[in-house]
């Protein structure tokens, strides 16, 4: 593969439990009961705040509702991040892999359904500018359909100057894996940051499953002969 696209939440940053806890708490406020494990897996991860809020309240939310509820929930989530300094870091093996990508001029970017307030938070706290061209990060800007729609990975591949078939995607969520498949991504790696490895063995289209980035097979990526990135 000529390039790599990372999901962020639950992939480069293992914050799934923080999102779980924040959405459980907030869904109880919105509808009187927290999301179940199945709802969290199928309706939350990889989806936009608008999608999740619509599911929680059972009707199409207004733009004002999405903005208000989304900001309240994400502020709660970011507070939880800062209150958990032990785990507030990039995933195991991630920095070594990102250093390798940068040193070898391998095209790479992030494709996340997080909104800008969170992306800006990650950039600041994790110093993502060390590894990423910030202009190439794709995030939920209100115009991109949520995963499992293929749009975000098609846009991300274009941002790094590649066809989706020449890209490898690392994902942790079913919605994200289905999005990558629909986008025609060349290879998909599942990272078992929250779900057990056996969970991913039932899903078609996955190249391999890793427990963390120390297990990432770098030979899957082509090192360009000249720097075109």
C-alpha cells in the first residue's frame, strides 16, 4: 500500500471507554436511560453527533439541538480525558510507527468523525503537527456523512494524493470498517483496543488484527523512492 489512513478515536488514541461513559451519561439525560452495549457499538462509534442524537431522541434534531447537545457532551468527554492522565496518550507503538512514516515520507493522515473542537484538542495535547499535515486531517465538518458511508475515506485518500485502493486503513469500529470497505480501501487492519480479537474474526474484509501498533507489519507499506508527499 502506498499510504495509510488512521481512524483516531479508539485507534490512535484509546478513548473508547471515555466516549462510552460520556455518551451513556448524556443519553440518559436525552432519553431517560443510557445506551446499551449493543447500541454503543452499532449506533455510536464512527457516527456523527447528529446521527447519535437523532437515534437517542427518536427524531431528526434541529441544527441548534445538534450544536448544543454535541458541545455539552464533548466538553464532558474532554474533561474526562484530562482527569485520566495515566491513559491520556497515544496508543502503544503509535509514536514509533508515526516516526517511521514521517522519516520514510509515506503518505498518511487521519480520518475521524470527531468534530473540530475535539480535533483541535487532540492537536494541542498530542502535538499531532509533529507527524501530520494538519490541513490533510479529515474530520466531521457538518458536510461529511458519518461512517459507514464511504465519503470520509475517499476524501482522506484524495487529501494524500492517492486512490483508495492504494491505501491501508486502521480502524477499531464496525462502522469504520464498513466505511473503508465501501470506499474501496485496499487493505483494512483492525486494532483490538476495546473489543476482543475474536470479535473481529467474524468480520469479512479485514487483512489482519493487531492488539496495538507494535504489531503493525510495516512491510505492508511501500516506501516511496522519491519524496512526492
